[in-house]
């Protein structure tokens, strides 16, 4: 569900613009999930949120999503992954950062296209795979 109802052609947006949007969408998704899972102190919510949205976690989730993507979704991911960013955070590997940018571009693309069911399916797969790997209910 998009809140701002103006039309946009996601096909014509740069991969970094898509990633800018996808970053916000994924962050909101994680925050909503954490709040719905349990009533926790805000500091704990923040800590869990940061763990889930960091580049290494996004990159790991993206690697698990790759076999599930359509050809078009794979193209959007690759455009985001290959985009030239102005910096790489000092605590992240370059590879993870580029994969995370591709992940965010894909999320932004699906969101702006209004493909909410597909977006929800992929985000739920990311969370499921992370939870399965950790063997618990934290993101």
C-alpha cells in the first residue's frame, strides 16, 4: 500500500533512487514486524532493528532470495548491485554493501510498482530464512 498516491514509473528511476526508497520500506517492515512480535523496550527494538537492516543481513537475505526472483527482479537487483555508490560504510564489506544496495533497489522497485503481494512474499522469505538460520524468533 502506497501512502503517497502520485504515479511514478519505477522503470525509469535510477537504481540508487530505488534503493533509497527500498531502504525506508525495509526499515518500516522490520519495525512493524518487531512491534507486532512483542511489546519491548524501545532500546531493544532499536537494537534488533539495526541488526536486521545492516548491510550484511540484507546481503545474506538477498542471496537466499536470488533463486526465487523473476528475470525482471533479477535485472533490478543487478542494476542496484552494480550501481556506483559514493561510499562504503567502514564496518561492512564492499561485496555485502553492493548486495544490500541491490536488495534495497529491488524492494523499492516492487513497492513503487505497487506489487505488494510479491513484496510481502519476498520480505517474509528473508525473515523466515534469517530466523531459520538463527534457530530462534529474532530477526
